């Protein structure tokens, strides 16, 4: 086995694959379930998703820092298990408040597990291979994200399009994911009391804070994906069409995630992230301006490059700027801040959402993404200039 492809990395990837299969079975059905079956407004969808991400953010701050003191595995087990409980709330909901509770519970679970899991990956893999490791993990995530919508399509065909009945299938892979966490081995070494007290007082490095600040400002343009799926539904895609489109998006991410991490190790995470933001801008602008189904599918495929080139790459970037004693805290601050930014994006995106042929929130977000791409490219050029 390659020295970076460790047992923990493989197990954590399988855990994420099964949890993502559950999440992404449910996620493309959520806009239709909430606005179509339950009858909530688009603003409720944006608010629910934004608040859910903010809840994950608050939890990541606590979990990341705490995992530096008491270990990673307890948070991983609790987080994946709690996510299953949240999904159960969503699939039985008859009103938007229970959907709100379910999504918040689900994302609290994500917050509990996310930063300790990423710190555990870092603990288990040589530092020079972090890009590949996070890229491999992201690939596993998105294989699950292809399997989930595939299961949803099978369910819709078998159950005559019953969205709520199909959504209940998500509970099965969520339970499997929780059981798989028990097999993970914690690589964490608890520091001595004296070391712990000293390390708590050490602030995060300035270079790390600067990187986080830039990425968070860019993230304020990242409207929740649920609103993108609602856009497909608004321009005439059927329920099956929305799910199939989301499957296409996830498939592109699967193909691109590992190469993105490999290139980030060899070149620079800033460059790869900038290219991902460019894909984001092109896709959002196209989806905001077109009602043509073929063009919308092309845009969604391009959008699949965005998480592949930014999610794992961003985590590897932050991990590379972190030291052992604040690794979990650094990931917690970074990922929590990104979640809070999504709350802001969800609120302004949902509030601006309209029923017109042009969806201006997507166009505005595209402009922000393009500016972010240009900013990162400029920073890179300044660093490599002799």
C-alpha cells in the first residue's frame, strides 16, 4: 500500500462515502420536498440551509479545538451518528420547522465530525502527501454523492415519484456510516498538562489567518446548492431531472477531486483554488441567465469542478499552514468561518430569489467568484515573481 494511502484514510473515506450517499440521496429532493410537498417559500429554503451551515460552523469551532486536547475519534463517532438522527427528522417532517430542526441537527453532526476527521487524516498521512490524501477522501465523498442520487432515481421509479417515501431510504446508509466509524483508530497523542496550557496561549500564525480571511470573503458568494437545484426546478426540470442533474454534478467532482489534490501538491493550492472559483463563476452566471436545459446541464457539469478544486484543496492548504499543536483548532476556525459565510450567502440569496427568467442572485455570486479567482491568481503571481 502506498505510504499515504493509510488504513485510517481508507476507512474514513468509506465512512464519508456512505454518509454522503445518504446526504446526497436526500439533498436533491429537499428543495422539492420543502417547496413542493410542504409548501414553504424559497426564502425558507435559503434560511434553513444557511442556519444549518452556521450551526455546523459553531460546532466546528468547539470540536476542532477540543479534539486537540482529548482526541479525534469520539467526535467522529458522535458526528456521523447525530447526522443520521437529523436525516430521520427531515424525512418524517410535515412542516418546515421540523425540516429546520433536522437540517440543523444533521449539520451539527457534520460540525462535530468534520474538523476532527480532517485532523485525523492529517495525523495519519505524511505532510508532503496531504493534497493527495484530501483529494482521495473528497473523491470517496463524491462517489457516495453519485450513489445517493442514483438510489433516489431508482426509488422514484419504484415508488411512482413519491418524494417523501424515497427520502426515507437515506436512513440506511447513514446508519452504516455510523457503524464504520467504530473501526477507525485514533492517532492522537494527548499532550502533557504543561504543554497543553502553553499551547492554548499560542495564537494561530498570521499567514494562516490571512489565508482563512481571504477564503471566507470569497465564500460569501457561495449560495447554498439547494437554491441551484431549485433553479433547475423553476426552469422546468422534473424531479427525476433535478436528481439526475445533481448526479452529473457529483460525477464530475469524483473525476476531478484527486487530480486537483495531486496538482495542488505539485504546484500551489492557490492556483488550483483560483481555477475552481473560475468554474464557479462560469457555472453560476450561466445558470442565472439561461432557461435552456442543455446549457443548464453543461453549467452544472462545470460547477462540479468547483468543489473538486476547492474543498479538499482548501483543507490541505490550511493543514499545510498548521502546526501539530493547533491542527484541529486551525481546521475548526477555517471550516467554521466558511460555514458562517454560507449563512450570509443563503440569507441574501434566498431574499433576492425571484420567479423571473433571470436569477440575479446567481449572477451576483458569479461576479464575486470571478473577483475571488483573480485575487488568488494575483497573490500567487506576486509570490513567484523573482
